[in-house]
């Protein structure tokens, strides 16, 4: 199992995992990172694409295994299909109606009292 190396992400002031480097058409480098936010009773994974100068290396980490991708104008960066905010993965009107219909069929009856 591959574990990505850690970097310091300036926006959170702490460590994050470096998933990949992306070179955009303007030749700038961006980092795809993942970090964990700890709450009182839960933890949440967060991910982002940030400019390369927003991350800094941590001593002792091996960055040779980090994938590097070129993002061309014809392709867009990979997106997360589980992210409901991503416009490329929102269901269309027919799909939303089908989902609503299936939820209505599984709905338990309202209490009669």
C-alpha cells in the first residue's frame, strides 16, 4: 500500500499528504493534497489543489514516488465524483427525479396519531 509523503500546507499551518503534482498550461505547478481535520468526536478528510508555493517539504520524506501530471487545455484536472459541489458530477434533471422517486418508495409511512 502506497502512503503519500507529507508536506507542510501553509493555509492550515500543518501537515498534509502530497497526492500528485500538476503542471498547468501556463507552466505553473500545483499540488493535489489531502489532510485530516480532527473534531471533538469525528475526523474529516479534506482535499484541495493549491499552488506549488503553498506547500513546503518536510525533512525525511521521499518525494520521488509522487506522480506528475500535465494538465492540457483540452482536459480538466481530475475531479472527485463523490464531491456534490463538483459541477461535472451533478446528476441531470432525469437522474434527480429518479433518485427522488426511489427515496419516496423507500420512505416509511407517516405516523397516524
